[in-house]
C-alpha cells in the first residue's frame, strides 16, 4: 500500500504532534533568546552579541520549525513521486533557512566591526560605508544560498548559469565602471589614503576632500568649484595627501645680478638664513641656502625651506617672500633679469 492510504490515524497524529512540537520549540527558543540571552548580551561591553541575538532569533525559529516538519514528514509514507517532490521542497527550505542565518550573522559582524572603528576614530567615515557593504554582502550570501537551494531541488545549476552567461556577460561589461568605482570606494575606506577635510592632489586636481562616497569622491578645488572624481581614479593614480605631510617643502631659485660682489653674495645667503630663523613659528628650522650656479643672466641662489604642519601654506609663503624682498631691498641686493640688450644678443648670428 502506498500514498495517503498507507498512513493510519496514529501516524498522522504522531506527525502532527512532531510538527507542532517543532513549532513550540521554536517559539520557546525565540522567547528565551529574547529575554535570557538578550539580558545577558546587554551586560557586555560589545554590541556584537546584542546584534547576533536580535538578528538570529527569527531565522533560527524558522529553521527549527522546518526541521520539525521534516521529522514529521518522515513519520508518514507517500508515493515515490510525492516523497521525491517533498524531499526537494524540504532541502530548499533548509538551505534558505541556513542562508538567512548566515546572512544575519555576517551582517551583524560587519555592522559591529565598522561601527566600532567609527567610534574609536580608527575608521572615520565607516558608518557611511555600512549600507553599501551590508547590501553587497546580502546579495552575495543570498546568491550563494539560492544556488545551493536550486542544486538541492535537483536543478542543473551549471546549465542554468551557462544559459544566462551571455546576458550576464553583457551586464558585467555594462556595469564594469560602476563595479570598479565601488571597489575603489571600498579601497579608500580600507587603506585610508585620506579623510574628509584633507587636502589631496590626484592627477590634475588639487583641493579639499568634502565627501567620500561608495562610487565617487567630492573635492573642493583650490579655485572654488566642486570636482566629482570616480573612486577608481584613486586606485589608478598617484594620490598625494598634502595634509599628512610632516612639513611642506618650498623650493626657490633666486638670481642676483653679476655685479654682485662675493661679500654681497655672502650677505644674501646670511639674510635668507636670518629670515628662516626669524619665522620659526611657521617654518621648520631645517633649510638649505647655497650659491649653486652661474646662470646666463644671474648668479643663482638655491633657497629651500619647510612650512610647519598646520600653518597656512599660502599665507606663510607670502610672509616669507615679502620679508625676503624687504630685506634684499634694504641690503641693496638686486635681482637679475635679462635686459633688452641681452635678449637681443641671443639672436646674433
């Protein structure tokens, strides 16, 4: 005898009791987890256990209930075709329940990790990355879970993937720029080459970072306009973080006229050193001043100094250069430049 007629009343009562027991056990676990485990989790310093308890309650209850129904079904006898069909249904249900648990657990781990970095100050901007990372992980976990569920249901997953391969390839090609920018954004958050408020240089752009998104970064250029740069640019180009420099190096070459005597040249070098030492509140003590070349129209002085971190680079340069100009004028040191006669001499046959 097969099918429904092979099962007696006791078999049906036993199966219903087992299924109901599974449901009751699930409800008990749900309430115990909410009260006892939840109370214990709230006493700890970390928020991870709170997130796990709250997030895993519902999927664990569903899994226990499904396992109870599976156990109840095994108490009954059905036709071979019905048994095969129900077996596949149960395999899919178990696979999806386990996927739900994995997705919730991974989501809680990532959420707590990013938020803890944000709170500690080690990962500024991590909270802004959280929605995108959580969405990406959900898609990944549920995609894998669906593949496992289809495989358990008896479908040829390989043939199914091959059938949508051409469409997937076209979609991938169309979305490759977006994917590259998203991974670029993740790289920025992971490596932290810069943060909001930093001044950076990338390619021909120089400005202050105002917002770092998952797909693009907004920089207010020194000229004023907002520049939106795709995040993949930061993985393909050399990024210079001006803000994180210990000091800003400023290099100049000053030319004095050939009429300058050796003593006056020595005095020019001393004046430049005095200017640096008189501005130690904005300049580093380290500097370089030397008479380094006989140029075509001038006696050349190499002048290198370092602006302290935190000092306004433009204001400091103006301050130093005005003082150099004032001191050179007081010392009657003349800057050189090609005269009209000298320029004409360049073209003599």
